[in-house]
C-alpha cells in the first residue's frame, strides 16, 4: 500500500521538512561512488571541510509536479544538471554527470512520493541538490573529497490568492562581482545578499534589486530572481550580464514569449533610469515562476509599471502558459518535461 502523510497542502510555505529519503554520493581519489538513498538527514563532515571555511560548495533548486492524471514530472531537470556542472567547474569541484544528476533527483522524488502535493493544491516537491567540498584540509585549496546530495521537501503555492504585484528597492550593495561567481549558484553569493534583503524588508519592500557591480546603472537581479520587462511595444527584454545567474525560468519565459506569444525578445542592458520603456515588469525564478513587479524605488521615487495591485496581460499570459506546462495541462517544448 502507498504511504500517506498528513500534510495541510493548501497552507504549505517554503520551510524545511524532513522527508523519508535523500541521495548521497562521495567523491574520493578521482571517482564518484555508486551513491545511496538514506534516511539520515544529518551530514557527517570533518571540521576543516573547505565548504565550511572557504565556501567551496554549490547547489541547485528545481521542482517535481503532480499532473491532473496523477503522473509525476520534472521541469527542465537537464538544465539544472548543466548549471550545477558549470558551478562545479568554476569552483574546481568534480562535475556530476548529467545522467547521475537526473537519476538522483528522480530516485529522491520517487522515494518521497507521499510528500508530493496533489494536483490542484498549487504545491510541488522542491528538490535541492548540492555539491560540497569535504575532508579535513585547512589550507585555501580545493577539497580532497566531495559530497553530492539531493533532498526534497513539499512546498506550497508561492501566491496563495493568485499572483500579486510587489514593490522593490534598489540596493546599494552588490551580490556578486563583475567577473566573480554571479553566474554560478554558489552559497557565497547568497551570504553576500542577506544584508541587502534585510534592509529592503525593513523598509517595507518585498526585496531589493541589484545593479551591475561596475557602474551601478543597470538592473541585474531581483533578489534571488532574474528581471524581465515588457516594453510599450511588446518586446520581452531581460538583462545581459556576466554577474547574474542564468535563470532556467527566465529562458523558458523568453522562449514562450517568442514562440507562443509571438513577441520580440532581447537580452540587453536595462538601465535603471530608462524604466519608462516598460509597461510591465517581473521577477522570475523556480520559487514563484513570476513575481509581478508593482514598482521600483530608486532615488526616493517609486517607479510604477503596470499597477501596484493588478497584473499586466502579458505577464499573466506568460505565467499561465509556463505553469500549465509545468503541471502537464499543456504540452511543453521538446525536452522540457521528464516523466518519472
Ligand atoms: C540569484 C538567483 N537568480 C535567479 C534565480 C532563478 O533561477 P531559476 O529560474 O533557474 O530558478 C535564482 C533561483 O534559483 C537565484 O537564486
């Protein structure tokens, strides 16, 4: 008989929950071992592990969805596999082969199927893979051993009552340097962003927007999400920069904007003093898919896009199309969906 867990699906947030099994694999002497599923959710690390001192670690975030007919599917898992490989290369860590990554994610989801929110609740199973440098070595150099682990937890719909616009402020801090690790999903970028987020929330904003670290004139990231704007003549525009994380959601929206909505699209510089060209704007990422941007505060003035309370028509169409693909209500482009 299939296991059942008592979870209030409709009121799930984004909080850690211990599920039954997680994947664990060790790298030593040049090879990843076979990997196992384990019930133990505590990692046993040497106290001089480089991940703890020098931030030699990277991670990913993706979701599994339950479809209307009860199937389970992953969204663009191969893209997360590739991005983790890129992060590993940047921090001199051994890469996880794409097939290993996909199998580890799939096995963890299947082993914790009871925690996958039912179709219609707005919830999903969030999957968190990570690679960390372990083994005791106190010098600043790459670790001698590594650990790849994947765990998952049920998460709720980001917007309980439907998409709602929120306001952001421009941060005086940078999250990443020009040729630093902004393009990779590494913990140090997030540690650097905590203070900026705290200040924004204290001032009553949902989060902050980071400008480019060199000139502080161009939009980079919206908290832990990418930015997109819809111009007054219906172009989908998103920033191009060496210090932003290539969002899988953003590239999916860009594809849909071009191929389903028939919009022109471009990746280019988005100057903070040229926001007038946009009639709609949003933040995009795995967590919320799209967070509509009501307004952005810059130099003590709030620039409002579509509305502070309503969501624009193109943002709505993009959101509806992408979430329908993720939930299996409509077919996605080839290769986007992996059925388990
Ligand atoms: C800094 C940052 N930018 C953008 C994103 C959005 O990326 P994705 O769409 O792949 O979730 C995330 C979330 O993963 C992020 O942490």
